[in-house]
């Protein structure tokens, strides 16, 4: 295992992504709400570059007290990583596949030290 | 712990590039040594919308041509099979593909882009189909379907198929005009890259109508397959009661092939034209065992209603060809394996990517199946289609280069 330099802390703001490649391993490093998350850039579906797509919040149905459908909205507390090949979605803060938590993006540890952001590969 | 300096990219700052998007597919192709065999993709697409101006010039009827020019193609789309393919921006290639720089102005953009994704996937020959035209069978103006289909086929054969031997097609038939459909076969058979003809199955004229018998005979005589490409129609009365695209798509893309397959079989078309090969495209696979069981069960009770049949419906269906995409790979591999057995996949299944559409499948969806031996994988990925289309065995220049590299490494 090695700590791989991603960037200086000031370089990434919330919502930013960096793809780090070390030999054959690619990792997507995310900054979200001041924290860093890193996942293998490999979709559990067909191996697509999951971390190179968009991040979009979870969509939820809005139901009334009588369970009638009122519409849809985004859950701002649950951003999803969306694989650009087919749209498979993963929870940004855990890497779990949104519709099936048995599947996930492989997580990598992120280390902050001396003003730099590193990912453990 | 070591501190290393890797390659770091910001994907948001990069321009869309098919090769970059499909880098992982290219890695799969190299890892699995696809250069060892030919891969034929029986269902892929381009967006003919980008060539509308050129295609419109091929419309022979001056009135319809002017309609197309002034509506900028909307004449085609009076009723459409469209939907939310791009998933509100989630499938990024929809939004960005138009801006992709394409070097080599000497070749048509669609050829350059098609070869780019083919090389990434490891595909040697691709059967290319249009996209919005999948809904042209819904057009209430029969002459529009016939005129536009002929214009598109002329444009495709002259500007794409004649220019690139790795791209072939099964040409669109304007089935709402059986005479024009027959003329299409007579006029376009034998042109470079024409490996069969295509029925888009979102349509409401039954395909067992007597008006089509000359067409089927013409195809049978020429040894050309007839393909049935599914789509959905959200405006269909039954689809109209679905409120999510996932529902219309999941049902519609199987439903229209189920309906036409059922009519095809119970009306005895396979008995009437035993030499006519049919290919059922883009309905996945799970519907085939369902329909085989359903029709066999009813046929044993009601054979008097299908007297042309000499065997059970499933016996005919087992002799037809099916494209693999979108293959139902979720959760139950036993069912998938049984499905492969029921359709004689080793000889009747042909790989399809459907690239660049949202539910595309890579060759690895077939190659990685643990219940297939290597020969079965090669058959499904290429050999079955090569025989069906009577193609020579060819490998892409990229694959030839990889073979050369391997040979050099051994030496």
C-alpha cells in the first residue's frame, strides 16, 4: 500500500472530483461537505468508469399522509455517484450501490497531511 | 508508506472523447485477448439526425422533401418512440457526443466515431442502425415512411457502407407500404454492406398480412435475414398507462417483439418460408422462454387455430436468431443459463452492444459467463453472426497490431 498524492488541500472544493491513476488502478477522489471520499473507478455492473460521471442527489417520491403520490424531489443529504455508462448509482458517502447495498465501489482511505491530500492505493 | 506521484485528472475539465469514455472497455478487450477471434456486433446505432441535411436531399418526392427541410426533420417524428434515454444527464455521452472533436474530415463523422467505439469494445464488424427511425413505423403518412426510408437507405449505402467495410447494416423496410418494402429489397440487395433487412416492430400493421408474402419470398430467395428491431411507444394504449420511462421501456421493448413473434409463429410464416432467417433484436432474452412455454401450452390445446404448424411453436423459435442485449444479468445466473439452453444460444444467439444507447452491453457480458466454454463464447460473439451474414473473417487493424506485438514478444 502506498500513499499517492492527489492535490494540495486548497485545490479541491466541495463537489470536485479527481481521478488518480497509479499503474492500472484508478481511484476517484471526492470532496463533499468538507470531507474526502475515495473509491475505485470501476463500476460493479460492467466495469465502467463510475467516478467519471456526474454526482446527482438521490431522487425520492413524495407521499401524502394517505400515501397518495405528490411528486418527486431530491434528497440533498444523499448524493449519488452515477456511472456514466449505464447510470448505476452509488452513495457518495459509503460507496454502496444505491438500489442494492450488497454491491459497492471499493473504498480507499484518504489521508490529509501537511496541506496535501493523499489516497492509499 | 511510500509517497508516489500518479496521474491525476479532473474529469470535469476534460472534453468528451469516446476513446476516453470507453478506456475500461478497451482494457477489457486487451485483458481478454479479443484479438484471438472476430467479434460482430449485430445491433449498434448512429444518430442520423446529424446528417439530416444530406439525407433530405435524397428524398425523391419534392413535396415531402420540402416538408422535411422546413420542419428540420419533425415530419419524421409526428409520433415517436422517444423517451428519457439520457436519464436527465446521467448518461453523459448523450449530452456531449455532439461536441466531440473528430479528426480526419475526409471521412464521414459517423464512420470515424463508429470505428472509435468499435475499436474500444473489440468489435471487428458492426451492424449499424439509425436511432429516431425506430419510430418511423408510427408515422400516419405512409408516403413519409416510404420516402424517408428510401432516402436514408440510399444515403447510408452510398456514404457509410460503401466507404467502410467494417460497417454493415440491415436496411429499414417501410412496412406500411408493402410494395415499397419489396422494391427496397429488389433495389438494395447486393449493395456493399447490406447483410439483411429490418422491420422496426413498433408498428400496427400485422406482419402476417398477405401483402407481405412477396417480400418474404424475395428475402428467402436471396438468402437475406429479416430482423425485427424492438422499441417502445409510450403513446400505445397499453404503454400509455405507465408513468415512468423504466416501465414503458422494460415492457415496450419486449412487448412489440412478443406480439409480432406470436403472429409470425401461429400464422405459420416459418413453415411457409422455411429458408427465411429471422433475427429478434433488443428485447433481451428472458421473454423467449416465457413465450415458448406460453405458446406451446396453448398450442397443445388449440392446434386447430394454428394448423400450418407441424411442430410446437418453441421448435420454430429455437431456430431463429436473437441478439443478446440488453441481457438480463441481475441476480439469477441459473435462469440465464437455462435461457441459453432453451434458445440454443451456442448457434442462435448473436452478440449486440446497442452502443451508444444507454443500456449498451460490452462483449464481456458474454465472454465472462462461467457456464459457456470458449468455443460457445466465440460463436455468440462473432461466429454465429459471421455465418448468418456470410461475412469473411476479418480482424480490426488494432487487433492485428496486438497480435503482431504478441508474436514479437514471444520471438
